[in-house]
C-alpha cells in the first residue's frame, strides 16, 4: 500500500505540515539504499496510525529541505504535531522504538 504522498516543492512541504495536525515527513534520496529499505517498514507502522498524514520528500529534487529541517543524513523521519517537530529519527531507525513513539503521541493527542 502506498501511503506516502509525493511533494515537488518546499512550499508544499511547509503547507502540509501546517495543514495536518499529525504530519509525518519522510526525507530520502533516490540513490539511498537505506532509504529504500526503511520506507516499507515505516509504511507498515503508519498503517496502524491512520490519523498521521504522511509525505515523502526527495532531497535531490528539493534541496532546500535539508536546510529548512536541518537534515544531515537520510532517511530522515520527522513527525510534527500542530506544526511542532516532536519526533526525529535518521539513517538507521529502530522500528519498535518508532512505533512506541507514534503510539504515545497518537494516544495523548
């Protein structure tokens, strides 16, 4: 199942974060093998949290995303709650920990 909506501009990313109470941003690069391995695992977790809206940003197509969100390594996984960053994971992600963090935020929101 394809959960990640693709965006083409940094403005779309900013707008997505502002318009969604629970906004998940997956920042990756096309040539990143870790990004491709982590993505389906993250999608599987997100299926359990339908309230979290998600997008994928290709840092090669939107290079401003690295500066705007202080991303030094991909994949970068960012969860915003009411526009405020609450979760940040990068590169090698512990999926059980990510799932726990999502659960806590969704249950307490």
